[in-house]
C-alpha cells in the first residue's frame, strides 16, 4: 500500500482476502480494502501464493493509514520477473 493510495481510500476499516486457493492467478481479484472514502479491489499483479497474512492489519487495519509502508498485508511466494511490476517512475506517471 502506498501513501497516495491510503489517502485516496481514507481511514481503512477492513482488509479482506476473498481467495484462499494455493495459487492466485495474475489479474484475479483476491480481496478488497474498505475505507471511508473508497473501496479498492486487490488484483493479483502476477501469479503467487500467500505464505503469511499480517494479523496486525486484520486486527487494526487503520495502522495502514499511519504507516502504509510498514503495514504489509502478506508475504507471498512467486516465480515472476520484476519486469511485471511498476517501476517508481511509472507509478509516479500514473498517480499524476
């Protein structure tokens, strides 16, 4: 979660993971982040498997608003190339 995204969503009151399969496919919706202003769907950027979910985010999701870069959602395992993810520069172009 980025600082920009958490500001757009507003105070976050729920992070939900809807898919519990062993492998989550690229472009599959597997959850949502619910906030005061918006709800964002979680869409898989690549094929992956969730290894561990951050229980602290489940207990108090508003921690994302105060420390978005350290409030991770889960640890995942993937065989994807880094080329599939946005670079910092491409991300800045999207949010402007």
